[in-house]
């Protein structure tokens, strides 16, 4: 059985929308696209290369798939650890609107997403990785289907944009397994699912 991880770029106020460029996702009038780029130092690159040594497959939401498929198939350097994995490994896209996928190795999951992902985890081995895909991530978090989080928290506040942990998300506890900080100030946090929160008083 496979585990499912989520790697997500976040601002200090929890925004995950369009970290990679102004035109990546301007939906909702979002004007801050590309907010992660000024912090992309060597430490950040090394961490992301480490992340991409681990997957056996990828699970993506429709919006993230569109962004990735417009860029990564054109990156053909065999020494690029990220492009090599994304282009070679199986990719599963949870969608109700996409009719077909041109990126080699892509399978569309068009049924009930909770059942589809549950079945996918049971049928595969290793680590299925999600990158971005905030809407899909929230749904899967609500059903305890994400086993680990890698949150890259960037030292910037935007005040608008889609947030990963919005009101109504299921209360969930995690156990921290790693924490680092890059030279540019990105906090790299890794957590494993631990169940429901515990409560007390002071």
C-alpha cells in the first residue's frame, strides 16, 4: 500500500495560490503571482531535489495538472531530477471536467475522488506525491487520506488568495518529523498524520 504526501508552498498567512509566476493562476483577480520566486535559493533547490528522489507516482488536481503539463514535458534534460521524475512516473489527475490528457503516463480519475484515491493508495506501493492541488488536498485531508505534509512557508504575507487551511477544514493532528530553514528564510516543515487533536487547559 502506498502513502500519500502533500508538498505545498505557503505564505505566512496561508496562501498557496500562484507561487510560481504572475500568470500561473490569476483567478479571482489574484495579483500576487510569483511570490515564492525571490526566495528560491540553493537550499530550496536542494530540498526540492530531495523531495523528488522519493515518489513512485503523482496525484494532481486539475489546475495544478494544467500548470505542470504546460511546462514540465518541455524540460528534457535527463540530469534534471524533477523533470525526469515528473515525465517518467505515472500521473493521476482528479478531475470532473478534463476529457483527455496529452502528458505521457497520465490517468484521469473521474469518479468519486475519495474512493478513487483510496483505491489508488491500496493498489500502488511507495510514495504518491501531491504538489500544490490545494482544493483536492483539502478534500483528502478531510478524509485522512494524506499521510504526510511538507509545508514550505515563505516569509511573506499577501492578504488575499486561496488558502490551504480554510474555515471548515476537519480538525486534524500531525507530528513534526523535520524542520529546517533556508538561507533566504523559507521554513521547511515536515509532518506525519497523527489523528485527531488533543485538548486541555492552562
